[in-house]
């Protein structure tokens, strides 16, 4: 039977063939169905033990010792328990599909921001620097590669990339760290994500198992749990979430974890824009001062695009509405269904995220972060529409409605809100065809 070195106890205990055999109910008689693990704190090992190992996992000596955290880990809540659930339902995060070659993948920018800010809250400001080449203290994982890339860029932006590394669980097979954060990434409007299906359940089960068993002392699961739990049903993810509810009953308020910049500072960033401003916003009237700054950028002749909820469009033309002011100063307006939190991208250099229920903005001054956010939201294609004067229907001059394709047709496309004429796909490579989602997402 081939050994699977990804299993943490395979080295010491004769290989995960034991587990495979055990699961098939065919363990050889000379093998005792008992496996000792020396990595995870008991609060963490209980989770894979119940979920994946049928209770045969035993904790070795020393797994309760927290000395490895003493120099650098912040004792502040909410990360004092072995497992923490960071439920960001209240932030109303938003997942985008990303065309990746012939397949689609996902990213959720606000969830990534929360995850990285959670890493920074775990690290004591006075911690000693890690020696050159030391393994990171924290691993940050997402099942989706674009999200893992965004997480890595955000870690770098916050100067956390020595303490922490981001990647997919696949990339971290065989690794371990004192703390692991698993960013589940999927949120509205992605009701049909592959990870909800039981079709690839074995692949997803392995992926989630690898992720949670990398953690030595702290495991943090980040997700829009109110969205995920009913959708995930009896899939591998659904079972994980049900067990987590018991293993980590408390769900701290995640909002204080985000590092936020007050709105006036954002106005100053917009005032310094040189190339373009793109603002996805559910209700611009809720951010009147910022809308004024953005109108100012449009008034200077910069390409400015404001994408908002179709229901707000009735306010275009009303005196005093932010949309009227934006339109009159030369901003292009488009509409998109199911908008959630706000995303502002300036010059491809700065991205700012506004959650539905927070004051202030999560600001990332990084070309790498802004570039990934811009490509997730097809900003280059949208700016091209604005600059070529095609931001309205060519036939009837109505506003365009942006829609996100599903996994069979990933990416953003635009159509006329009146006659339905398609303005084509935006920034999506032509000929991208649906291919069934694989376990490695
Ligand atoms: Zn039309």
C-alpha cells in the first residue's frame, strides 16, 4: 500500500495505510487501530479524530505544551482557545469568480483582509524576529489559489510575510505551524460552489483534513458561516462546520479585528488619484463625503466608474443624491445585482474595502493587492469601456447591467438593462469553457 506522506503521523506509525484499511473495515489483524499524533493540541486533534479518523487518534506527550507560543503569540482574545471560528456574516463579504485558464476559481477580498488582520492581531508587537530560513509561525490557507495569492500579497503589505505564509492546503502538505488560519473564501453570491457538492467529497475531505491538521496550537476557521452552513449540507465542508460548532462554540465579533482607516483619509487618497477610480458600492448615499471626493476626481477628467445596485438608479437625477452628483461630474455609472460590501480601487495601486456594518475602510496600499483586486473585478476591461465611451448601451443609450457568470461561464459580462443587448464579456479570455471543478480548486 503506498504511503501518503501528507498524513502527519505517517512517519512514526507505519503509514496512513492504517487509516485507509481502517476506513474500509479491513485493518490487518496484527495492526492495532491506534495512532499517536505528536503535533496538534488536543483541542485541535479532536476535530480530525472525530471527522476523519473514527476516534482512533491518540494524543502523544507534550501536545498541551504552549511554550512555542510564549515569545510571540498575543494572549489577547479571541485567539486564546485552540480553535476559533471567525464568522464574518456581519461583514457581508462578496466572492468573485475568477477565470483561470479553462477553469474558474474564487476570491473574496474582504475575507482575505479579515484573515490577514487576524494574523496581525495574533502577533505581539514586541516579538523577536524569526531567524533567517526559520519556518513561519503562522500558515494561512484558502482552498482557492487566487485567494491564496491575495492573502500572500496582503501579508506582505502588512509586513507579516516573515511570520506568516499563505497558500493552498495542497501547497502546505507536509508543513506545520503553531497557528493555522483557514479562510473558506466562499460567500454570496456563490450558491453553487463545488465545495458544497458531495460529488467530490473525498477530495474535499482530504483538502480540509490537510488544512486543519497543519495546526499545532491554534486553528482559526474564517468564513461566512450563516451562508455556508445551509449550503454545505452533508458535504465534507458541511460536516466540518457542524463539528466546529461544537468544538468552538463561541463566535467572537469579527469587526474589531479589521484594521480600519477613517473615511476622510480615504477622501485624501481619492483626491490624489492619477489614473482611474472604480467604486463598487451598494448605496453611494451612505458615503456622501467619499462620493464627493470621487465626483471631484471625475471632474478633473479622470476615468471614474461607479457600479451600484440597480434599485439605487432611480435616484439618478434626484437633487442631492450622490449618484446625480457623480453623473453630473462625469463619472460613468453602471449597475450590478447582488452587490454587498464596497470596493474602491484607485490607480491599480490602492484598494479600500468597506463592510456593511463597519465605520471606516480596510485600506491596502499595495500594487500587488490592488492588482489582484482589479483583476478579480475586471477593472481593466471596465475602464476600457469607460474610456471608449461604451459604458452605456450602443443601441438605446441605457445603463449597462453587470453580471457575474457562474462556474460554467466565469467572469463578468455586461448587458443593456433595457434591451438586453450584450456588451460582451469583460476581461474574460474568449473560448473559456466549463470544465468540471476538481477537488484541487
Ligand atoms: Zn439597449
